[in-house]
C-alpha cells in the first residue's frame, strides 16, 4: 500500500492488491471514500 498526498489536500491510499484508490480528506477523516479502479 502506498501513501501519498495529492495537490487537492487529500491523503491517498493506493492498494495494489485490491486495485482500489482510497481518498481521505485530511481536514475530516469522516469523509473517507473508496474509488474502485479497474485495469
């Protein structure tokens, strides 16, 4: 799993095994959401 910060101020967790991108709002971790990505 990779942890990065994007220009939008969101903390991004990328799960390579699950092929999903998890965006976490750095201002409020109650607004977490998962974006499934398929290749």
